[in-house]
C-alpha cells in the first residue's frame, strides 16, 4: 500500500512536471514533503494546471527539452535524485500523425537520454526509476478481454508505437546496465485518465468543459470507442507505490498495467453521458464522427491482475466518483475559485479511501 510519508525528504526527479499528470503528481509529492525537481518544456496549454496548482516555491522547476541531453544531465546531476519518475512525452495520438518525427524524438530519444543520465549519474545513481508509458503500447487486436503485460508490444499510430519503443529501450538499459548498478526499474502502462485541470486539445473531458463553458453541445468524434478510463490520481498513486516498493526491494521491479475494473471501461459516448448528468445545467452532446479520420483503436482494455496480485491493489474510485471530482474541479475553475485547495481536497479524499480500505 502507498505510504506518502515515505517520500518526506526524498529527492525525486520528475520529467514532464508541467503537464496535466505531472502537475498533480508534483502537488502530491510537495504535500508529502519531498524534495522535487521537475524537468519539462513550458506548460503545453493556456490555461495550464502547473501554473494554477500553486507549485512555485514548493519545488525546483527546470524548463528544458528531453531531446537536449546536456541540459537534462545538468539538471539531473544537480538534483542527485533517489527516485525518478519519467512522464515527459508527446502524448496526443492525433498530434503524432501530424508530426511523427517530433513524437519519436521526444518519446524514444527522450527516454534514452533520461536513462543515460541514470547510467552516468554523478555520484550515486537513483535507486528507483519508473517509466510511465501507456495502455496503447500493445499490439491491438480489438479483443474483448484485457491485455496482459506479456502480450506483444506494437502500437499502431506514431504515439503508441513510440511508447512501445520507449518500453524496449527501458528493457535494454535495465538488462545491460541498470540491474548491475543496483537501480530498480519498472514501467507502468496506464489507461486513459480524466480529472480536473486537463486543458489539452483532442481529449474528451477538456472538450466537454470547453463546450459547457460556451453553452454549446459537446462534439464527440468517436462515441463507440471503448477505453479504460480512470481518475488521474489513480495511476499517479500506483507510480508512487511502485517506486516506493522497488526502492525498498528491487524484486518488485517489473512491468505493470494500471487501469480500472471492467465496470469502468466505458465507450466515449457513455463517458460523455455521465459527464452531462453529473454537470447538469442542460449539458448535452452530439455525434460528430469524422469521415477519414486518423486511425485510433476502437476497443482497448487492460488486465490488471498482476498489479492486484503483487501489491493487493484495488482501484479506489469508480467512474461516478471520478466524474464527480472532475466536474467539481471544473466548476471551481470556471468560478475563479481556489484551485490548490480543490486539488488538496481531492488528494485528501483519494488517499483517505486507501487508508479506510487498509483498516478493514
């Protein structure tokens, strides 16, 4: 079970800290008293969660490109991390079709550069490294059952394929160098996340929020595609749990799927229905399927049996909880409310759910 007290005083290096997931992760770590260094590009959206999250003065933020090895290594060596969480990526499928070269350079060579920093660390190397990839790394056969960690890797689109390559790079560095250096390395393959503070283009919940803010119908491109949706705090807690466990015992290092139970694998149309019911106020959506749109998987589920077996893990929130929190955040933001306080409230409720279950 995750123990946030473990992170008090720990030196943690987070790549991609200015993104949606990275901002939530850094808020969790800062609240726990970790010494956090982040390395990433400028926040990718306007507005952006990193600015809203109130992290200035609570962590060391380095703005840099994962493709710039010299800058990355300088930041890494200055931080002297004990734990590394690699989130930096070009994460949008449709953007990867528009600029595949940039996607591969960032997602593949960015991983190479980070692992080179670990291999050549000035002083003691970090004891625990977690590379965050995606559920889309698998060769997708449109099966009705969940993919296991032993399934072949072969993402279809440039984003998914680049993350498959990142997995292979990680495996090579682990086998060739890092195991022998006493560095525990895992990869975590997470499903689609929702939550407050995601302002990206071409993601369904940000599209919903933009539409209701304008009083417009929500446009849904592919209402029949099935995805393993979960709240952003769910995989972040798993990443921290894995990093903590393998820091203490390298036998926990491995490859882990992170996704919801079957009941929370929804079609996009069902997800937007739930958003509209939860938001209220006459929110509505309409089908805007695009003829000839770039290929995206229609059916994708994860089998998380390994995570449950190894760690006794269970998802904390079901989709109704996830959507309620997401809408709460959206309404706080639209009303000009206190975003850091809302983040801390949601983090507190989330972590308390784990404590309550552990006490049963």
